[in-house]
C-alpha cells in the first residue's frame, strides 16, 4: 500500500456524511472491488452484528455445564477476566488492520495485503480456510445450543424426553429459519440488528436481576470466587488428579474464550457499513468491551443464584442454567427466562449466518473455494449473497452431526470455532509484526502501542490454539475424544495439500476485480477463467516490481 492510500484512509474517517458513501466506494475501489452489496449500516449496526454474535447470553449458558465441571466457579469467574483482557488486545490489533483494509474478506484479505507479494497467495489461502472453518463452527455451536435449549424448555411440565435425533431435527429447523431470514429478509437485517442489541442488553440485565431477586438463598462469595471443581473424570478421577490443577485451568478457559469469539463479523460487514475504515474497527472494540462487562455480570448472577450444586450440575433438564431458573423463579418464570435465552441464541445464529455468508462470498469472489463461480453471485434483487447463505447453513448442519454419537461433540464444536477463528485472526496480526515496513495504518491506530499489542495478541492466540485441542474428559475414548484436532487437522491437510498439488498454480490471492474488468474480462464467466488467472498474475507481478519496499509506519 502506498502513502497516498494511507492518506486516503485518514480522509475517509473525517469526511462529512454527505460525501461519505462516495468515499467508502472509492476506498473499496482502491482495494480493487466494486460496490455490489447494499451499504446501509452505521456504527451501531456494525457493532450490533459482532455484539450479537459474541452474545454472552448464548455462550455462557451453552457452556455453563462445561465450566462448572472443568474448574468450577473460580476458573469461570477469574478465567473470564483474564480472557477478556487478552481478547481485547487481539481485538485492538485486528481493529488496526481492519481500518487499513475495510473489506468483506476480513482476515484472509488482510493477510494478502500485509505479506510480501510473492507470499500473499499462500498466506491468504491458509488464513481464508481457517476463517471459513471457524465461521462454520461458530454457527454450529450457536444454533445447536439454541436447539438444545428449545428441547430443554419443552420438558417443563410435560412428558417430553429430549434425544439426540430430536435435537438434530430442531437444529435443522433453526438453521433453515435463519437461512430464510438471510435470504428473504435481508432488508430487515438492520432493524433486527437493533432489536437484537436491545434484546441482549436488556434481556441479560433483566434475567440476572430476576434470578438474584427471587433466589431463596445465595451462594457465598467464597464459593463464587474461590470454589474449584473437577468433574472431568469419567471414572471419578479428573484431570487435576491425573495431571495438575493448572491443566484443568488451561482447558477450562474454553468456557470464556468461546463466549468472546466472532467479533470479526464487524470486518466482514464493512462493505455494507458507512465510514467503514472507522466504524468497522470501532465495532470490533466496542463489541468486545461491552460483552466483557455484561458477560462477567451474567456469570456472577448465575453462580450466586445456584441453590443445590449437585442438582444443578446433574440437572434432569440436562442444562444447569435451566435448573437455576427453575430453582429461583419457578416454572412459569423459567419459561420466560428460557424465551429470553433462546431468542438471544436465535438472533446470534441469524447474524452468524450473515457474517459467515459474507466471508464465503468474498472468498469465492477471490477464487478461494470450490464452485467459486457459482458462490460469488450476488442476488440482483436483494443485493445479498444468497447462495453462500445456504452453503453456510449446510456446512454448519454437517458439522453438528457428530453430536449424534459423542457426548463431548458440542464442546469440540466450540473448540473448533475458537481455534479456527483465532488462527485466522492471528495470521494477519503475526504478518503485521513480521512485516512492519509493509503495514500502512488507517484512521484507527494504536500509535506507539501498536507493535507490543500485536506481539502479545499473537502469543495468546498461539497458546489457546494448543490448549483447546487437549483432551477435556478422562479417560479418553471414542465417546470422550476431543475431535477438535481431527477437524483442525483435516482443514490443515486439505489447505496445505491442495495448495501443494494444485492451488499454488492458480490461486493468486484477492482478485483486483475492477482492474481485470478494465481488461475486458468477465470475472463471473467460467469460460474466462484462464484469462482471469493470467491477468491477476500479471497484476501481482507488476505490483511486486513497482513496490519492492514501503516506507515504515508506526
């Protein structure tokens, strides 16, 4: 990127609202793309998408059982504080890169822009596939949790008995409804976004006040802030006895880290956001900050409201949070609170599909996924990538199927989501550390803190990427295997193997769409694939020769 580009970025952040839309389109054109998606989101809506996908009222209840059994209250409470701190550093480092490159591709596009031109295709390819894996797994975790809570709610005052097959059926129905909203209700998404923000903020606050006010008794502060629990051993001997308490803490923070995941949605929505070079980064940082405060408040409220610890952990409902509701506000009140939680989960899943589909659309537009000519189409009427909406739903459903045969499949899906997304976050941040002279900042930047924040962010991502593939239940067998390593391994083997055998010959990284169209090449025509690939290669070679070195920036 040239110094003129940096100046242009700064100007975008200071333009009046009357000319901002033209400036956003000009900024997108500078990165080589046409404005095809409808740009009608503001800062509030951009923040709202990430805030809704982080959704503490989704992540915390859905993994509350895991948290109670894997470390207990002390790891849940203080682990969330530590994870929030390091996640904010990751978010700040991401926001800085997003400001320089506000496009729907997000991390994989950033990786290409920061790398040396000769390495850009490979960096973009690997980053794109890990981001795609994480996006799909996030949608799986969110919507499957919604199906679980719907099944649980159906047991209240009925003879209904949930089963894996019934839950999978509900899960399919949830995904179909979310897909339909993203297909036919795309014009309503900005309004649903506003509703979702209020639902999450007011709903979480009201829920905590209700259970604390109605709870017959409260747990002591000593229990909430210091109680350690290890129920990870199938044979009664957990990991703290087999390994150490530190090991349990390491795997236990998945509860917190999964909750604070998905904030790259703000980046994926930048092509639909006004003043994207500032609104996108601010959306990321605001979503993490608000979610961290609200999440800690929710954890404390739930823990203080536990009536019978053993009955909560081994609740006949299958969900400790549902048992807390029943024990504090009674059956009718519990139904109301379950509606709040399920509604939040549904909003969360809906916007996860939205973000997922935008990433897949951008990756297809740049030739990164099979069937790219089919999936890069934008519906002319709705100005939405409808085909990738259904691709996202289909892949998410498939990833949820192992839950039929494994008792730890859900926690594995959350590990996959966390690792996949954070690796894709870490690649461009790491490249920003390695190639300091290639990064030209946008209007949002950290000044002198930029480099140290990026280094710590990369180290944290490296740590959790190892931590969350470790076994979570003891002993390890076919029912308790953490199959995260299998899913991550498949993606790693696929993207590296396919790269070595084929993709390195034709994948050239993000396509300069407007430049190749000026050459008379139709980027959507399968018949012109060879011309497109040759043109993109020529463009990359020209950029390599013309910009061998860039002036360093802070």
